[in-house]
């Protein structure tokens, strides 16, 4: 998910009134979102986070006891920032559930611009590296991905009920499938150093949903 400025507007205005300590913490978390996505968890050091945030090590350890603690806080920060981004996204203003779901994918495609580290997902990046070595990080990433998937469930359920009653899948499983495609697309893009792989995957997913959820045909009256 692309976050050139990791604070949504409401948080930006509040940042001006933060205390010095709170501002340092916020800067560390913003830096963590960028550095972890660019370098990964293992390759990132506390020095990297301090350098990215423009703070001293003393300031870092005042707020976080370890790199893992900072990563856990960064995951929470990521969830808050991206929740605000998606809550205000234009697809929510689309009335029809099928079209709203397709508009969600269009919005995801719009975000897939720039450098890979700017729009790929922090949660997917950390989960791939830490699932066996850092269970707390893995669990936090899983919870964040699931929470985002759940935001799509009511839309998908309504679309299935109207357009594909015999689809044979649940709204929850289809919501998770959309995230599996997106996270897999980020992996392929990184493996091939090709941001276009994300757009290709979204286009295929969109086509699949168009076939799964055919448009309703108005009934003809005799």
C-alpha cells in the first residue's frame, strides 16, 4: 500500500501539537514503515531506524526496548494509517455491492505506483521473514491482514446474495482470497523487481470476480 506520507490528514494536523517525546516516537514509527518495507526486518538495524527518523539511539530506546518492540508498534501504526486510508476511499460511495468490490480493486491498482517499497504491504513483508522466528510479529501481521479482509466481508456477502447465490463460497473465504492474491502479487513483484506484476494480478482477480458475480439482468415484464 502506497504511503508517501504515512499520516492521513486528521493525524497530520494533530502531529503539530504533539509533545517532543511523542513526536520522536511518531517519527520512529513512520521511519519503520519505510525502512522495514525497503530492507526487510532482518536487514534493518536500530541504527537504520534512528537514521531514518533523525533521532538518537537514546531517544529510540526511551520509546522501545528492542527492534521487535518497535516493529510491533509499527504494525499497529500501519494498521491505523491504512485503516484511515481505506475508510475514506471512493469505493465506499459506490451503491451496488458488486461494483463496490470491483472499485476496491481499482483503488488498489491506483495505489500500486512508484517504488515497490512505497506500496507493498508492511504486514506481508514482515510475515514472510518472521513467521517462524518471531511469533508475536507473525500474529500481529496475521491479525492486521485479517482485519482488512473483514472490511470487505459485508460487501462481498451482499454481492454474492444478489449476483451469485450458487457460487459455493463464503464471503469470508472470498475476502481472504483477495488478500492472498494481493500479497502474492507483492511477492512476485519483488522477486522479479517488476511492479507491473501487481497490476497484472489485480486485473486477473478483477476478471475472476466479474465472472463469479455476473451483472444482474433486469427482469422483462410480459
